[in-house]
């Protein structure tokens, strides 16, 4: 046998021993922390933990259901499109397909919510909400959707993106949105009386003027201002609310505030949530759309269009879960792509958020270690966990967040991508896993290797 063989063997043995020692150390640290922890009970429990499927044209599988359920999700949300501005035969076929998806998900044990866009026109953008003819046509389409999909457990009405005012309306735009929302709420009460009705504040700024750019601080400040105006309506009742929480977490929003030298107003506050509960607003959900997929408005970190092979944002996911609990929100919905192998790319983040919503004491380190145990065997899981922490320290989300808003980095033993690549070479796939992952451990490890090569290239 060659000397090189013995060197490789010794290196393999070294990584195995280090992995075992690290696992023991983590177990001891975690146990001690749990015994000493005096963390109070969370302010709220998430009754709804959901995945929002957009794009919505790919079909869910039994494996998808199993993965979401095992990770802690109980609700699936569909964006309903393909109903307006299409031939009647296409519209009817799409409605039948959506109803079947709802029935299948409910049969698998999930609640199902559908998402409706507001004043969209045939251009794909918005029409003037004062145009009675176009408003009548859009409301007729929404009525048809509600009647056809009345078995949905909840119906969410989105403010904008797309939707809003193509010509400047100022703060009066909020009044027009509220008038439209009330009409949709009445339809839900009449045609889907067993469905919850929610309003999502996403891009409500665009009811002032769709030309206000999200690449300006004015957009984010007005989102807070107009959200407050809407919720100040005394007849806001028997309606749920979904908060985007942009000023708490979103890299684009925080970047614009930083450029302007302004501090983002954290909205909503705990008092805002308590006041809404007192008024009878029962479902109040968080909607941190961008965090799962590591990309905010197309910023991938690559010079060319490319999707990350793997993604990891567990520290930021943990932070928004903690924030939402403390505010008193009782639901959490996250975006999860099912087209173009999105679940395989986002598997760690989707897993982490579901677990953290279920367990308020779960830390990012613990969830990464648990996930590593699903991918790697017992001897090398801690090596993999350290590699995953290195990747997260070098994530696109991390790079896009202004430094003053970044979370503390993981204490990964690997400081350079090549060192992490060397370690990854000795990680062995878990061939006996029982958890219903949407990706084989071997494939995940290969994707992780590609991600490390990308990071190594950026270090040059």
C-alpha cells in the first residue's frame, strides 16, 4: 500500500474522531443550556404554519406533503392565477385543477388557503380603481373563484404587486383598496362562509402610486403609514391580517433605510397586535416572503443569472420567528418554490423554519445539527454541520444585509471555502435515514460541494 493511502486513511480517521468529539461536546452544551435556561414561555403559539407556493403551476406530490408535515407545517397556500383574461375553457379547467389541489392537500391533512390579487388588468399590472367597468369585471372574476374554491379554509386578499393605482392617488388610494376589500369580504361571507378572510398588506404603498419604487425608502415608510391608515378603520372586523414584516427583516428595505440614514420603524408593534385582538381580529399572521429562498428581488450574489445549489439562513429565520412570537402573531407563512427544483434548493431553510415554529427553544446550531444528521451518517454529521455553518456565514442574504443589521456569525471551524471542501470530502451520506427529505442525501452533498466551489471562486 502506498504512503498516500495511509495519509488519506489517517485524515479520514481524524475527521471521524473530530466528528464524534464535536457531537459529544454539542450534546453536553445543549443539555447544560436546557437545564440552566430560564427563558419565559413564548408570547404566542403559531396556530398556522404554512408554505405559500409560488409559482403555483407545478403539482405537489405525496413526498412534498410528507416533508412539510414532518417539518411542522399544517397549511398550504396557493396563488390563484389564470382565471382573468383567458378563454372560458381555460379558466374553467384551471379552476377544476385548483379545486383538485385543495382537495388533495386537505385529504393529506393540511388546511388550505388561496391567495387573490386585487385590481389587476389584462396588461398584468393594475387599472385605475375608480374605473367602474374594470372594477366590476375584476370583482366578477374574484366572485367566480370564491364560488368555485369555497372549500378553501382561508382566503387572502393581497394589496399590491401587482395591484394599486397607475396614477397618483396619494393616501386616498387606501380608501379605494379598503372599499374593494370589503366587497371581497362580503363575497367570502356569502359564498364561502366557512373560510377565514385575511387582508395582506403587501405593497399597499402602490395604492398611492405604482411608480413609487421599492428601491427607495419612501416605499417602505409609506407601507407602514398606509397600513396604519387601513387598520384604523373602525369596521375592520371579522377579518384577519397578514403582516409582511419588511422593516424587521427584509434586506432591500433595510438597505434603503441605511442609504437614507434613517432607522426603520418596526411595524407592527406588540401593542398594535394586542389592540387588534381586542377589536376581534383573531388571525394575525407573519408573511416574511423572501427569507426562505435567500434572494431578495433578484439579488443572487452571482454576476450571471443562477440559482444557488443550496441555501441556509437559519440565524435570520430564527430571528423572525422569535420576533413574531414576541409580537403575539399566531401564524407564519413562508414562500417555497416548487418549480425548478425549488424544494431541493431550499430544503434546509424550509425544514428550519417549520421546526423553529414548533419548538420555541430550538437554536440555529441545533437545527443545523439535526439537519446534518438527516444528510450525513453519525460519524460525520458534525463535520457537515460545521460546513453548513460556514456556508451560511457566506450567504447571499448575509452579504445583502447592511452590516448593522447582520446577525452574529456562526463559530465555524472553517474560515476558507477550500478548507470546508476538504472536510466535505470525508462526509458520508446517511443511507438509513427515515425522514421524508425531498432530496437524496448524496445529491444534497453534491449540491453543497458546488456551493462551496462558488464561494471559493468569490474568494479569489
